[in-house]
C-alpha cells in the first residue's frame, strides 16, 4: 500500500495523552483511542455546522440504517461517510507515528512530538479534508484529546501528582496539511445534504459546537477541602466528599438520558491547569439558553479566583470558527 495522497499532521504532546482504558494495553489502544476521540470532536463540529451525526457507541442510534443499501441516501450520516460504519468502510487508514515516522507503540508522553497520518483508501472530498483539518485544530486550540480527559486539576499541593488530578490530552499543533480552501458556507451545505442519514440527537444534542464554550488561560480546581471552583461552577457542593462521581461524559462513555437544567450533570466542564501555555477551561451547556448568561455567571462566581476576567474571554462557536478558519487559511 502506498501513502499517496496521505495527509500528515505533527503535534507536540503538552501533557501525557491518556488513550488506554484503566486496564487496557497501550499500542493498539493509542490508535483506536485517538481515532475515537477525533471522531467525537468531528461529530461536535458537524452538529455545530447544522449536520446530523450518529453516536457510534449507541446501538439505538448509530448508523447504518440497515433497511437501506450502503450507497442509498439515508444509509449513514455524514460522519460515518468518512469514518465508516457497519457496511461502509472507513475512507482512510489512520496511523500514529513517532517523530521518526515509526508506528507509535507506547503511550504518548509529555514533550513528545508525534504525527497523525491519514491515508486515503477511497477518494476523500475537499470538504471532508477541511472538516478533519478543522477538527484537529479545534482539539488542539480549544479542547483535549484522548479517552480520559475528565480529570480536573487540583490546587492542593498534596494532591497535585495524584493521577486523578493530572492533566491529560493537551496537544499543540505544530504543522499539518492545510486543505484546499473550503468556506464555512460550503461546509454547511455539505453536512446538510439530503443524502445523509439524520439521526435523532436527543440524548447528545449538547455535543455540538453550538453548545461549546472555552476560556483560555483560566482554570477551575479544588483549592482545599472546603473550596472547589470546579464544583462551584457546575453547581455541586464545594466541600470534599459530597460530590458524586460520574463525570465521565466525554469521549468513550457518554452520558445517557436527559439531564434537567438544574442537575449538576447537565453542566459538562473540563479544566486544565498545566502547562501554562495551554491552560484552559471548556464545556458544553445542555441548553443553548445557558450560554447567554454564562460569561456573567463565571465573572460573578469566580470574582476572586478569575481576577480581571472579561466576558469576551469566553469563546463560543462564532469566534472559534472564525479563528479556526483563519488559522487554516
Ligand atoms: Zn453515522
């Protein structure tokens, strides 16, 4: 097999990337974990552009529509078109390489340079490359990658190095194939074409760039046994030992059911304390209305900890897409 038409992206890991499960072996889990996470953010982008994306982990929801033939309209969604589903193969080969271009077998650790290579196995449209490009930039600039990006940092010195309080999954974009220019309008047209299956989004409509927000350079953490800015923002008791588990909503185990607005679980927030250049807090609101006042709420709730916070620091879809399109131009 050749690498003709392959596109490569080079990243530096700003933290360890955690792509295995608790007792999983690395190696294979690196590629499957990273690809799963890339797909998840690709879905977020597609929904944000008005398209439909199935949840491949949900047997009720995932593609294909088995009543149809693979080439029929409505057989699979626009994400499965590129990433594949039963009866429709993924359009590319995916490899994770070290800086010398050798397959990466061990976990990717902080400071390492690594490459993601996408080799077309069938023709990939410019719109698909552009969506992939934007997805990777979105992850690097505003999100995090990997299966265990659920962990929140701690300001408590004794807990800083406990695994549950380390930051995972931050990567820096070094260089990569920019695709031929495709406009936002062209991408919208593409993801909303009638030939794509339109899955019900009920349980995960929140996993959309429309519901996403990010504040760079600020983080949430537990300050001590009685104070946690993280819990304050998501509406949980701040004192230790009173909060429930179950934050594993991102990548992998997805929260089922429909949380109510007042449920803490409806607030999906991740925060990264280090390294300094990549500090960020991001989240998804359950209901779009919640985005309207979020900036003011953060300003009020975190008056002390986020000193000087300006509402304009809160980035939402329009700002983010603008910046991503500029960066890729
Ligand atoms: Zn699908």
